[in-house]
C-alpha cells in the first residue's frame, strides 16, 4: 500500500511540475513582449494568438497566430497586415494595445482625417454630384467618405458612405 501511494504521489507531483513549466514558459509571448515592450500590458497573454479565453486551447490559434506561423514566426513580417480584418494593421493595434487577432478589439480613432484632394464638376444638372477625386490621410487610415452639406460629422451607420 505504501509503495502504491508513493508512486501515485510522485507521478502527481511530476505532472503538476511539468504543467507549471509549460504554462510559465512561452517563448513566443516572451519574444513578442521583448520586441514590442508589452510585458505588463493587456497584450501579455496567450489570448494574443489563441482564441478568446487564452491558453493553448488544444492548439487552436486565431488569425494573428495563423499569420505569425505563416510568416515563419516573424512578428515584423506581419506588422503591415490586418490579420483580423477590422481595418487596422497589426502594428497599429499592437501600439494601441489592442488585439490584432480579435476583430472586436481595435484602437479608438480620435484624430479626424485630413482631406488633401477633393474634386467635383464645376456645374451639375441635379442634386447628385459625382466626386471625381478624393484623397485623405489619417493616423489609422481612411476607409471611406461621406460628403454632406452640414458641418456635423456623420454617424458610422449613416447612408451614403463610399
């Protein structure tokens, strides 16, 4: 009886010790934190590359984790990508401390875009006037425009966005 108890206890301690090492040591997350200075921030979690809830989740990875693996484990190679398709590049999200693999996590855009070119015809025969040139820049990117005759900023869900 004593022999069986000792073997069981030894096996249990070994499993706990190994599990603790696996959780505490993640070379990918450590490399990410070193490269981007994110230790101690919201991004210092396995949820950076794994589905909601973090952890390995049986090997599942989110879109950022897939892009990272597809780029031969190079964070720099995927900085210009928008892995989660939310309109913000991975590096913009990392700098804003939002998750580049989660489309519901994205930076707030507090800077208004700057319109650098806007051309309409000199005359028109109706109230609908075609815009032939439109160029604008922004700190996180311009994804569309809506021309109105008011000075009030239109809502994101307003009709007429191009």
